[in-house]
């Protein structure tokens, strides 16, 4: 395969939006789909514009994939194993299992991976909406319900306080060292009426659409209608690190105007980028990156 105009790594909302735009810009590009977009975990999103009745994450991805294919996208299933600059210009992406492709530009849209709750009983509960990860996305759906947040330190406390705006029945289950919760944040939780339990969930079961938390050493059984995981994420930024793009302490990509990284010709978009992790934001960033790639290829000024 001769050198392409662009390679997109990641087929979530950001990567697929970029593919739609590049297809309509009549560019030669390859979209690498690892098959594990975070959006696949969304049972139903009710805050995505244009879907007043909600849209299932897999359905949204399927619609976007079909749209990209209609405009000539080449989509390859697989995982990008490495990214390196070419001496003659451009970049080479090598694939797990062999093979590679080169392009003048690369857009990395590999997203982040959520730190999972260590309870097998809760895996299916994600698809049922009993376990959630994004209060910005769906706190509206838990108004006046019994909600727990499991997390560490001040980060988890912030999510508990955010949810307090929607329900007065919020419990913060502290995972890890309780000392990581600052006195100031602990005071905020108390003043807001958030119940704080300095120990993580123990023995968890799901029954009658409620999550039951057992074995706290004193016979208590805690019941919740929804549990939010605030255990954090891991940025999938290894490819960006290989070419020297700037990352923050959490491994997220730092970008400038038009989603450009510090490496010319390398772009980043979506949850991998420092900022608000929302589908609509990822789509906007994918559109911005694709448009800049097109303009740079046609020699347009910044």
C-alpha cells in the first residue's frame, strides 16, 4: 500500500467522525478498529443530541461506521502495535500480527480504559444500567434514587458531591486508603449529607434490580439502585509516547489548535485528550482534526 493521506487509530466516536469527514474530503486513509470502543459499554445515552428517546452505544457506533463506509472509508480490524516516523517523511503504523501502513498524518483516537470494579457479578449490571461510569452523561436518570459511588480520595468524593445535586441518597464507598480523602473534602461530604463508608464494597450480589453489598464486618447489608465507579481510567497513549507527543501526568494527550500534538502530522482526539469525556466532544474533536489534516494536505495556511 502506497503512502496514505492519513491513518486513524481507533474507531470510537472521534475516529469514526474523522473517517466520515476524510471520506467526504476525498482523502485516502485507513481506519484501524481495535473493536473495543468505550462507547460499546453504553446501554442507552439520553444526552446525545438528536436522539430524544436515547441511543444505544453499539447502535450509534454502527450508524457512524455505516456512514463512514458510504463515503469510501477503508476500515481494518486489528490493533496498532507501534507508531514511528519515517525518514522520508510521514509515519508508519505497524499492526499486531504483522503488516504495516504509512501515511503523511496520523490521528490517534484510542481513548481510555476504565479501571474495572473487581466483582464479576457486576459485569452484566453495566449493560442493565445498574453500574455506571459517567454522572455527567446520565445523572439525570438517577434522580431521587439510592446511589453509591466507589472511588478513592478526593476524586471519588467529587463525583459523590456532583450526584448529590440529583438525589439526597448518596453513599461514598472509599476504596483504598481513607487517608487520601482530604479533611476539606470530607467536611464537604458531611455538610452535603453524603454518607461516607471508609471501606470498599465487599461481597456483591445483584437481586431484583438492586445491588447488595455484604460483609462489612458488622452484619450490615447495603442496598443501592445504582453504583457509580469512580476508580479512574488509564489513557491508551503508548503510540503517542513513541513519537514524542506531549502527555500530562495521567498520560492524556496535550493538544493545541486543531487537535495537533507537539509532533507535526500527529493528531489526537476523543477521551484520550485532556478535557471533557463526552461523545459529542469526541465527535467535534474528530471533525476538527480531520478538517485540519485536509487543509494541511492541500497547502492551506493555518
